[in-house]
C-alpha cells in the first residue's frame, strides 16, 4: 500500500500540472466568448490558478524531500492537497463575485435600453414641421412629467453649485442676529454650501414622495412647497445628516462618506485660514512659530492666559475645571507654551494633558498658593511630570499624594568632577573607558548588582541609615555625604513601612542603573556662565565629569503601587473626593499618611545608596584604566546629589497671608533650588546657592544651575529637572529608528553603550523638548541661574 500511495502521489502531481496547463489554454480560448456552452471564463481561470498554485506548492515542498524519503514526500503532498481545496474554494468564490458584478452591469444596460425604447414610443411622428421638413414631435403626458422632474433636478444642482441670490443679499445687508447665526453654524461644525455639494445616490424613492409627484404642484403652492423642502433639507442635514435634499434617507455607507467629506472640507478651510494668517504675520516681520503661537493662544480656553507684566508665566484661572481651590500656574517661553497648549487638543482615551493635570492638583485639600508647572512640564500619572504642590501642614485637611512623588521615588542626579581633560581621552581610551564602565555598572531591566545586601536585615539597615550604611562599607567618601541633599539620609525613614514584596524586588538591584531615561554619561565642561559659582563647585572648562541619573529601582516602584492601592480605599473613609482617581491621597496627619511618608523616606535612602554604589564603581574603573588614585590624583570629588521625585517637609511663606508655615512640598520631576544662605545647604555652598543638576536628553547638553533667592517666592524653592518629554514612548518608536539614532550619536563623536538597542528611539533627543529652552526659561523667570553647560562624549544606558 505504501508503494501504491507514493506512486499515486507522484502521478497526481503530474496530472495537476497537466490540468493547470489545459485549464489555462481553455481559459484563453473562452475568455471573449461568454456563451461557450455556459462555461464561465472566470471560473476556468480560477480553477486553472488553483491547480497551478497547488502544483507549484507540491513541487516546492517536494524539492527538499529526498526521493527515497517516502514519508516526507507523502507528508508534503497531503499537506498541500489540503491547501489546494482552500485555493479552489477561494477561486470559486472570486469567480462568483465577478460573475455577479457582470450580471449587474448587464442589467443596468438593459434598463437604460428599456428607458430609451420607452422614450421613443412616446414620440408621435405623424406630422412634419412645415418650415424644416423634420418630423413633428408630439410628447405624451408621461414624457412631460419626466422632463419636468429632470428640470427640477437641474435647478437644484445649479443652486448647489452657485450661491443663491438670497444668500448674496444677506451677505450685503448684515442682519442683527449675524453672530447668532455664526454660533449656530459653529455648533454644528459645517457650512450649508459644503453640505449641499455632497451628492450621494439614494436607494430609491419613498412612496410618500412618489404620491406627491403624481399629484403635481403649481403656482404659489409649488413655490411654498419648494421653500419648505429647502428649509427641511438644511435642517435635516445639519441636525441628523440622514436625508438628502429630496428627503430620501442615506444608507450607512453614504452617511459615512458624507461625514468624511464634511470633515475634509472643514480641515481644508481651517488649513487655508491658518496659512493665510501665517502669511500675514510673516509679512509683518514675524515668524512661523509666532503665527502658530498666536493662533493657539486665541483658540485655547479663556481661563488659560499669560500673566501680564510677567515673562514666561501662564495662569490657569479657577473655573477651568470644577472644584479648583485656587489658580494653577506654569512657566514656559513661547516654544514650550505652544507644546503645552497644543497638547490640550489631544485629550481623550485616558490621556490627560499636563495643563489639565495642573488644574486637577489645584483641587487638592490644603493646597498652599498655586499648583505649579516647571518649563519641562509633560503629562504623567496623576500629577504632571514637572509639578510642584506645597500642602499647608497647619491645615487639618492637608493631604499627601503618592502621585505627587511618582513611582521612581528619589529619582535624581549625581555629578562627579575630575582633573582629566578631554585630550586625555583619545578615541581608543574613551572607547575602552566607556566599555569598562558599561561592564562594571549593571544596566537594563531587572539587572542585579554586585553589592547586594547580605541579608534582609542588612537591607533594612540600609533603608534606615542611607549613605551612612555605604560609608561604613567603604563605598563612598565622607565628604560625599555633605554634598548630598539631606546629607544622604532622609529623616523618619522606617523599613517597617516597606512591604516584603518591595524588599524582595529591591534587594538584588542595589548598584544598578536600570533602563528607560536613566543613564550614565561622561561629559566635558563646555561653557561657564557664572565664574564664582563654577569655581566654588570646582568646575573647570574642558575638564571631564561623570553624571549619573537613576532612582530607587523596583523597590520604589513597588512601594508606590502598594500605597496607591491602600489609599484608594482609605480616601473614601476620610471623606476625600478628587477630580482624578490617580490623585488618590489621604490626610497627611493620619496613620496612613505618616506611614507612606516613612516608607517613601526609606525608598529615598535606597536611591541615595544606589547612586553611591554606581559612583564607587565608576571611580574604580577610572583607577584601573588610568592607573591613578581617584581621590588623590584624579580628584573625582562629588559636586552634588539632588533628588527630583520626592515630598519633603519644609518651611515656606503662604502667599495667602504672608506667614511662614510648615509645608509638605511635593516635587515630581522638579528639583529643589534653595538660595544662598539657606540653612539646609552645606557650608561650601552657602554663598552661591544649591547646585541644581539638569540632565539633557541623549546626545544633547546637560546643565549645572544654582538656586536663586527669588525661587522661594516664585516656586517654593523649586526649578526644572530635565528636558521633559515631547513625544510619548509609543510615538517615538513609531517615528524614529533606533539604528538612525545610534548612527547620529556616533557621527557626533559620542561613544554609546546600550543594553537594549530597541529602546534607544524612546530616548532620542527628538523625543524631548529643547533642554536649552527649559533652563533659559528658569534663568529668566528667576527660579535658578545658569552656571555651566556640559557636553556628552560617552553615553551608557539600560
């Protein structure tokens, strides 16, 4: 039986190839003869195609099967035999569709011929015209009615194609209620003329309309009826858009096509108006950006407006959303404000623009002054990234919200300076140095560090003691603690407020960089803006620096998740309602609120230690590569370490009454920017103010700023934290190519080491705002002042 099956399979293969050729020849012979014994050329071609495809498939499968391998040959044959049945069925269905289409076309032709014959029958050629000698035509009543209907249709087409005399008269003589008419047209979103221009063939005529036609209309009755029809056409088209000018209903496909046409017309008109306005502004000496900005300002809600007499300051007045306890404010130049305002039109599908999120924060109980947005503002979870909210702790309704801190608790930046010059890092040495750092510092999602605590109790000690834990193990220098925010140890940290799951996630990740926007960069001091401050920070133009940006890894993320779930239930018990569920919060004085603050402080200590261990690894790499001591020879001292995702108890003046009060300042994507002389600054920076470290996007410059005295009044001692996203991660991956981004960085002479190359597009500089515009805005507003600019020469990312 096996031999017979194999032989049969091979014979069938040959037969199918023969059938394919024969059917192809038959199809060619009957293609133009549709009456050949009832044979359909489409069907023949379909069968021929199926046979040819099947023969080809069997042949392709059998080419890789050895002739002696009967099992393989039979398997290939029967597999493709099944496929041939599907191909044959598909070909038959296609042939049936094409045959039905031809029959429909033939039926339409037959109807046209019958109509012509009917018109010829209506003609009486008995007499002839005496003057011309041509046959005299006598038209029947049926033909007269048909001609009358055609004339009415032609008149309606003329009215659609050209403005009516009534409309022209109205345009020349403005009426008292012109504004109301314009508002009504804006409400429906379309003009009358564009709606009437859309011509769609209805599916037949309602019986009611046929009866009216048979009765006929004349004189004033016909005029009144025609005017009523026009009014009904406009009203119906503008309200429901389901009937045409003759009162006949549209099908779903026709209605969809009509809406698409209306949308296209509105878009074309809007673009034409914008183009005309842009040309007008450019002719007056402005730029394209000025035109876009002016147009967006005019179209944004009236509650959003620039503050008169204040540069780069925008206010969102109460009433923008219900329940605002005060105004919201954001700082942005024209370019940055344009991005924020254009984002308003993208709301929907769960996405809230950053400006709306600022207004939501203004509804929180106990808010002091305004909710604030920094120049790098962009949409986030609950709070926008780049938000500052000071909560009055003397108010019994004061709340604390995890959304105001973020998932990556104490995400921050650390800067190390060196005595090395850029010339000391020749191309080969720079490449080897970047590779050595990449190998020494674990990067990427879920990476484990080499300095994991020995036990869970050891981890709890680290969460309690912060950088003191690292100092005891020789992982940092004593002066590092002095140059870290809060001395590297957050007060009131309590490991007992951290869940077991969070401890489990965080234990192996100490000393790891992570992924996303976290990075480690080798930079060169490119320009100095403030000589005194730069000298105090020991920044010298041309010297090499190391910038580290990371946070509390999985431990902080899990802690935030845990408390969001807890507070969602507790909030209802405390009688708190919020405009956005992501703003869930509890009373700051409650047990739940205090427990979150203690757990958050523990996660912040974890982040301080994480950056400390990475800095220790970098110093050891420099020791090995250059053969010099990082402390005595290279002087790899720390400039500063500052957090930009945290909530801290501070003292600030309440703008409402001018009194100094205790406040819980939420900074999410915002950096503390204390002025010279502030009691919380280390002695070395008392004269120049707190260093503020601003990381740029991948391949762009970073900046060092210093706190200004005005920042305490303007922004509760806060400033920006980075460039701020312009594109979402999904949009960045759609628009950008990882290979192109990496090639661009290499052309700039930047060494790149990436754990996940596919994620590079998400962090490309095109995905972010212009960091130079961000820091310049902060400088001009007075929140901070420029000290130095840093240019990247090597990038290490997860």
